[in-house]
C-alpha cells in the first residue's frame, strides 16, 4: 500500500505532497509492471501469449507516461529537467554538461519550494568551496 512508504508522519504533509507521493508511487508501479511484462514476454515460449504480454507492457508504458505528465505539470523541477533532457540527440551526459554550464548540480532557484511555514537552508554548507581549487 502506498501509504506505507511515507517517510514522515502523514499529518505533517500537505495535500500537494500527498498527491505527488501518489503520482510517484503510481509511476514506480507502472514501470515495475513494464519490466515484469517485458521479462515474461521474452521468456514465453508461446508466440500468441508473448504478443499479449507485449501489448500489456505497452499499455503500462502509456500509464507510466500519463503519470509522468501529471508530475511534470505539478513540479517545476520535473518540468525543467524533462524540458532539458527529453527529445535530445547525442550524449545525455553532454546535454547535462551543457545545461549545467559544465559543472555538477544546479542552482537553488530551480528547486521546488518547501512550505512557507517551514523555512530551512537547502545548502550543504559547501557553497563557499565552489570554484576553489
């Protein structure tokens, strides 16, 4: 059950966070189903059953993408990253390097905001080391 995978007390979580959790758990389950159907189809000795399993796998991919689209629409960070990486050509790592200006990590401006009532620093305390060698 998806509520068993909450890592914080549910009463402390906003409805937006709970809905995102539902979407992420659903996406994970759909991707797991894709993997299971792919393995079953490949191992199957009956061609007709294998075709049915591939059809089922493709339906699960559709469901996964629908969940991912909902997530994209409700998370600025997912939206920005999907916009950066999806439908690109060539090396994915080259796209990442170009998008991040050649470095690792991103800037705090692109992160989803925490609830206003809970203010905390997103810094790991290493910002002053950036650029020093």
